[in-house]
């Protein structure tokens, strides 16, 4: 059996993920020493606000196993 799993960088529409049973794992966004799970702990509006005021660009990391 083959199972497709993706992370939030794929920007897969929620209805497509649900229709095909594809789990979407949130990527990690790091603003300095603070880490957030995309879509769970930080939404796009908050991300954009932080991005515009951050002294340096955020970094991303692969989701934990």
C-alpha cells in the first residue's frame, strides 16, 4: 500500500487533502529562537505581521518525525 503524506509547504487545498485522505503535516517556522507550527500555532496573518517587523528573515525546518 502506498500512502501520500505532505507538509504545509505544498499548499494543498484542505478539501483535496480531505477528499483523498492526505495528511498535511505543519512545517516549523522559526523567528529567532521562537518556533511555530504553520497553520497550528501561527496563521498567515500573524506570520505576515511578524515578517514585516522581524529584524531578520524567518527560517523553516522540516516537520518533526
